[in-house]
C-alpha cells in the first residue's frame, strides 16, 4: 500500500458508519480504505490526546467507496488501542464521548470532514430520571432472558453494565441488546434524556414482540 504522511486537519475528521456508535459505549473498527488510513494518520498526529474523530450514521449508501448520505447527528469519539498492521491497515476501538451535531459538511479531503458542535442533554442531571433508568434496566434483563430462551434456553451471558447516571445508562442499555442502527439513531436524536427513555421503551416493545413471535 502507498505510504501516507500526516497532514493538518481542517474541521473534525468524520467516520460515517452503517452502525451507530452511542456515547459511553465502544465499537471496534478496521480501517483499510486509503482515505480512512489517512484519517487515522492525521488524527494520531493531531494535538488531541487521545486522538478523536466523530461518527455519523450512513442513511443511504455504503461504508466503502463514498457517495453516501450521512446523518447530521453523531458522536465524538476517542480512538483507543490503535494498532498498525504491516500492510498499512489499522484497527482501533472508538469510544463514544459525547453527542454532536454537524453544522457544516466540508469537502472530503480525502476523508469526510465537518464542523460540529456539542449537543448536550438539557435534563442530564435530572434526579427524577433514576426511576426511568431502573425500569429500563429491569426490562432489559427480561429481554435478555427472552433472547436466551429463544436461542435454546441457555444461560443469560454476563451482567448488564449500567452507569448510575440516567443520561449514560440509557445508551449503555441500548448498546447491550440487539437493536438495529435505525432505532439506535432514534435514541441518539432524542432531544432529552426523558424522551430517550420513552423511545427506548418503544424499541423494547418492538424487540419483545419480535422475540415472542419467533418463539410461537
């Protein structure tokens, strides 16, 4: 593969994906396209420690080759455990840090870039949301048992990992269940934590119905 050298970054490096990375969750990534290898090299040479990028959902199109339509709500992520392969590929884990909105897409050069702004939850510190977190965690455990039953009645794997902060715990619960990218993006776009729990409840309803239908 062609040797690449680091360059200054104008804007935030963007890594559009067919999956949705949520804040306070992780996702392993394998980078082989030249444009995204350049992104990794530029991020590693930047002033940010740890290096960072932002990820948005590809609403139409494909991850490879470009010519995709990208969502304008995403997540700023830290790059951890970056490993360079002998053939020029990279692997790393993206850890979602906070939600962002794209205010302007810049020209790809060669990878996607954008101007982004943080989009915090206005009710992130609302203590009354602890009840919603407990209820959602109970439903998540019930769904995990249903999944185990649907897969032949094996043991439920591990335990749910849930932060005590509702704003974080909601994302973590969603990340530990088989929820598709469209529903994950609905959660990410919810304007408040309270609304996000309402969306999560709807998503859990759909998942429960699907599991029970598959067991009949």
